């Protein structure tokens, strides 16, 4: 197993390997956990770990140490829309103050 310094050095020498690794992991998560077979057409996807995915958005980012990672936002068919979710949380007393 490589140390953190060795991983950082190798990633700096060959950043393409880092991109391929992240791409492979993200594709596996979408394909097997979330059951997304086609990211362009989400209407034919099956039920994943959480629910049917209605939409998704993600972006990749390089951290200060040079490691590549992603931020992803998922919308599910069977869950509340954001406005209803906030109203429900306010009504249940989960939020102590109202956020506008």
C-alpha cells in the first residue's frame, strides 16, 4: 500500500490515472447502486438503493492536495420537492429558525 506522499507524487506525475479511477468509481456507483443505466434518459431507470432518480447534477473538483473528487446532487421521484420539504421540517419543529 502506498503512503499519502507516494500517492500524491504518482498522481502529480500521471493525473490521467486519477481521472480514470474517479470515472470508474462514479460509473459503478451510478450503474449498480443507483441503477442508472443511461444518464441522458432517466425515464427508464429501475429502482436503486434510494429510489428512482429523476435528475442529477455533479461537478468534479481538485482539492488543495491535488486529489480529484466530485460533488453530486440527486433528485428522486418519490421524495418531497424542496419547498414542501422545508415546510414539513418547519412544521415538525426540526428547524429552530426559518430559512428564507
